[in-house]
């Protein structure tokens, strides 16, 4: 029979920090407490204040903050350093706060993406004083919105040494598997041009929307690559995502554009991805509207091999883009690992399995505890 716990209040700046010592020692309870601190992108101050307050009281950590991004690190003189990173923000609430629990599931905004992962890092930061590596914990802002606001970008500009490490683990939801690297992404606008005319005398014009049919035919015939790198398979994809054109109901249009998104394997650079798109759409004008590089699997680093041994399952390629690419661009190999089903991210019924939270903590302790 399904049993729901009493829901917790939504915390605000006027209330005491809900991340109390008895909450911090239980990653499941901690997950609920973090979820119940509403932290939609650009409104992370309260949760960042709570996290900073907790970490500042831990004697084995030094703590710094920029904006609403909090960094804590050990200085134990270890030969290698590992970063555990998670974003504090969520998408807008959709009637799914405060959190509730039904059987083995915690429901609520950000449960899977990614406050359960944040809970793992915060729990370890407080309870693991003597890890086998030096650890840097990054709790950062604004991952869910435009890149210019992303906390990792802010840190890279103002405090790049915070991001120096031998391996980074991004605690994004992977349902307890290891997803290595990530695809790159590029969006281009493919333009077609014509000549305006009145539709009553359509033969005097050239219809730019009709000309876009060739763009769609090329997309329909396109055969995406499947690439395996270090045992991890990445499937590419090329998709039209928007068509715009037309002037009025009685005008032959002189311009049309098709927005296309390429998800490319990390063996391609952004320049190579753009050259590929130019080949596919040869003869058409292209405008790049968005681009981000992929990340190679990064499995050769010694901490990564030891982490895979602790997890006990083979890694898979990440089909999608995550902030591991930001670390890879800095020369830091990075992996995705965390509780929660990524397919539930941003959904009204977003939830995370309690068992996956406990499994995640156990795995991280097997890897990090000396």
C-alpha cells in the first residue's frame, strides 16, 4: 500500500537552515530537504546560503563562494584531486513542491535533476574527512538556462584554479550507471530565398518556402553515424526543429529558414561539425545559432579506472550534452554519474528512487574512502 510522508514546508530566507546535522547524515532525508528549498534558475541565493553555512562549519574543508556558486575543498596533500560537482538550480516549479514520498520514490521539482546528486556530494563533504584523493566540491548555479549564467563559466573566468583536478564527476542523473563524455551540439539556420509576388500572380515570384523542401529532403535521406570510442557508443542525429517563413496570406514569400540541430559524437570538433553541415546543405546559406563541444570519455585517468571498479558496471556514452564538456575543454577528464532517471528531468512527476540514492552513496564511499 502506498504511504505518503508528511510534506515539509517550503523554506525561505526568513527560516532557519533546514540542513541540520541530523539531516546531513542521511542522504535520503537530505535530498528532501534540498528539494524543499525552491531554487529555480537565477533564484539560488537561499539554497546557496544554506549550503555555504553548512560547509563553513566543517573543519577539514576550505570554503569559497562566487555569486551563488559554492566551492569547498580538502587540502590533505594527496597526489591526485577529484571534483564532485552538481548544480543547485531547477527548472520552474510545476505544482510539484514541496516534496512527497510514496513507497520508494521521492517526488518533487529537481529530485532527479539533480538535487539527489547534490545530496550525495554534500553528504560526503560533511561525513568523509579523510578521502583517498583530495576533493573539490562544486555546488553551482544556473545550469538550466543560458550558458552565460552558468556557475562553472563564472568560476572558469574568475577562479580557474578551482577547476583544476585529475578527474571530475558530474552528479547528473544517470540512474546509477556511468555515462562517459557527451555529445556535442550545434544548431544552424538554413536559409532559402525567393522573390515576392501576389499569390494571384504566383508565377511572377519564387517561393522560398517551396525551396525549403530540398532542405527537408536532405534531412530525410540523412544517415547519422554511430561511433564507438573507448568502448562507449555515441549515436549522432540531425533534426529539423523549427521552420519559419511567410509574409501574409496573399504573398509569395521571399525568405524561409529551417533550424537544424546536429548532435555529434565527441570525435568531431565544433569546426568539423560545421564543415559536415556545410557538406550536407551544400548550396544553402548557413548561420550558426548555438554550439557546444562534446567531451571524450576520459576513462584513462587512474581515478576514473578506480571509480569504474567501484561502480562495477561498464560505462556507456552520454547521449546528450552536459557540463562534463566544460571540464573536458579545460583538460580535465569527466564522467556523469548520479541517482535519478534522466528521462524524468523537468517532468511534473519528476522523482528519484530512494534505493538509487543509497546505492550512490555506497558506491562513492567504496571509491573515495581510504
